[in-house]
């Protein structure tokens, strides 16, 4: 008799829990499973290695180049992360010679399930040499592995060629949008512009090959668009010294993105 009462009580609890979930889904107008893959929680105690490369052929002459980014991050149990990033690294190889632009930074951030705010500090290298300090605040709104919007503003402390005075100024802006269409597939939009001088814009997809964002997961992305790299600013005021031998290229790109979790 007592065992029968226990089974009945367990059944009542289960029915009540199911009703509560059903009511919540009805109020939001979306099934519970749908919300889970649109806004999944962030995995913890995890290493994330993420990189994108955007190669292009030069359409304004011979040669080519690429714009990419690479990051290695650790997400702690508490809502914080630490990492190292190259954002961006860009190079162009044309008959005038090679050219490079690289921003390398250490980054720390508050990283919750649906909001991330952080700051990266490091250095900028241009034309195969150091060229100033690089500082980049960044923000993510939404779920890292679901629907989200991300943006980064880069600032550099550089020395003006003409006045020789150090100036702290905006150097670049990057951003992206991921919108899941199924549990494994998302549409991605990425773009960036640097005043030192580079730009890209791509539209594509991201697909989870293994997992859904937890350690052991692997996502691959592909997109198409355009990329542009100029190793140094154009000549100004008739003075050719700052841009003598400058390398630059512009062309279509097919980008590849890899996101691996450990």
C-alpha cells in the first residue's frame, strides 16, 4: 500500500513538472528544445581554439594575400576567460614585395552564457616590424554557440610619420553575426575594416561536425566574400617615402573557419 502511494506521488510530481514546462513553452511561443539550440549555455573548464583564414587572388594585378584571425582561449568554471589572439593577421605578396599587418594581444573577459565583455592588450606589427601598441575592447551579445552578435574596436598607439608624435587612435573595427537554422547549422556574417589598411566581408555557414560546443566538439565553417590589404598608407602631400615599395591587393575570397574545443 505504501509503495502504491509512493508511485502515485512520483507520478503527480512528474505531471506537474511537465505541465510547468509546457506552460513556459506556451508563454514564450517556442518549444523548449528550440530555445536550447538557439541559446545554449556556455560550456565551462574548456579550451577553445578558433581560427579563420580568408585567402584571395589579387584582381588589380599579379599576386595575392590573406586576412585571418586565430585565438586560443580558456573558459573557467566561473564566468571568465583568458586567451591569446592574432586579430587580424594579414599579408599580401605582389611584385612590389611582401607586406604584413598583425595585431597580437592577450585577452581577458567576463564571459557568461549570454554576455561577454573583454579587453585585449598587445602590439601591432606592420611591414615585418613593430609599429605600436594594440588595445581592443570586445563584446558578445547572445550565446557563443547559438544566436549572437559580436563586435571589436581596435586602438593603436603609433608614431605619426610627419610629426613624430605618438597618437592613440582607432585602428580597426570587426564584427560578426551567427544565426542558427538547425541544431548543427548556422548562417554567419563577418566583416572588418582597418585604418592601417585592410578590409573583408563574408557570408557563409557554420556546421558542427562533432558535439554542440562542449569539450570534444568540432565546427567547420565556409563563406565567400571579398578581402583587401594595403601594407602601408597611400602617399600623402607628394611625399613618397612612407609608401615607397608598399604592397597591396584586392580580390574575392573563400574563407575557412575552424572551431575546436578541448
